[in-house]
C-alpha cells in the first residue's frame, strides 16, 4: 500500500495490527531468523486465504514481529473473523514440527494512521502495539498454554466484536483494565478456538469513587488490618477483594459504601477499627 509523502498530513482510518512473538529474546540468531520466516508465512498465508490484496496492506518489520495497517476498504470484520481463523490454523500447522511452539500476541485497533516514507505513526498504532505487548496478553497466553492470543481495543470491541458475525463470537472475549503509559484503557482478550479466557486476578482495575461522606478512602489504611482476610466481609459497608502477590503476601482492596462510622448491629469476631483515624 504505497503512499505519497504529501499524504503524511492526512490521517486515514485504518485497522492496525501488531504481531509479537512470545519470548523472542530466548531465540538464538539462527532460530530467530527461522522464527521471523514462520511469522511471515503465517500472516501472508492468512491474508491470501482471506482475499486481502497486497496493495491494501502496509507491512512493517519489527524484528520479532510485524506491524500491519489495513486499508479501510477491507471490512474489519473479515480480519477479526476469518483472518484470525486462518492465522490460527496456519500457526498450528507451523508448530506441529517444532519442539518449542511459536507463540503470537496480536493487538488490534482502528483509528487515524499517518503514513510517510519510513512507515506509519499515530495513537492508533501506539495502542495496537501496547495491547499486543501488554502483561495481560502475555499472562493469558502462558496461563492457557495457548499459541495465539488476540487483544482488541474497547472501541473495536464495541463497534465490531459485540455485534458478532462470521467467526466472531463476543462471548469468547474477556475484558481487562490495562494501565498504559497513556492512561487506563479497557481491552478485550480472545483465544481463537477456545472459550473466553480467565483474566489474571492481578489485572489493574479502576479505583472506585469514594462516597462524599466517607472522606478519602483511596488508601486501605482507613481500615485497620485484621489478622488474616477471613471475617472482613462482616464489616458493614466494606467489600473486600484479596489476591496473593508474587511474594505470597495478601493484597487486599476495599470498596467502602456509605459512612464508615455507621456500624449498628454488627458483631465483630476480631478487633476492627471503623471510622476515620484522628490526625
């Protein structure tokens, strides 16, 4: 897809696809060359079978992956549906002969893209790359022992995926909140050929807004520590969600509803402080 340099001032709405290889740093120089050849075989075979013309594509090599933009003349649903099916099938075919399967993370977003004689740029490009490189995409791929994961932006999910279509099943996507350099975003993750993936519990979530009468409760120090996490649910107006960190410690998050000083009729099994600390 050739663009004149004068087009750089004109952003075109295109589908951006970022493809990254799993743990590419573990490949030696010879294996990395073979890995790159496999990635291109997978992608180009899928484009051919999906009848996406070469002049509708911009492919930019990224060493351990490929950055792609697709002309707006190609239906996005075809890439989300049939193209992903073809990528999955070709990747499975490539992996049959490999001791260590090639794993791919694919990020997709539609937005304004600017072309120049060196490649493509824009926030849409940045977001597609961030999705493919996100911690959640990596975790889902490993946790599910899969070879392919797709991460789409919230707007792409709402505009295309949520309506379904040929080879597009919204029920097989799971949402996660990502904290990116540009700010928090919602992304949707899909494992082709599998049910909706389970999102790791450590995924960052939006901090709930505090009740106006509760003061600043963004810090969990507003509630005294309780020995263990069992029994905290007995505190009226406090919802507790806990996860185990990598070090084995428990990281508890609290959502406080209403005035914390209201505690009529509660029975506490352990010492609990309710209300604001003085000083």
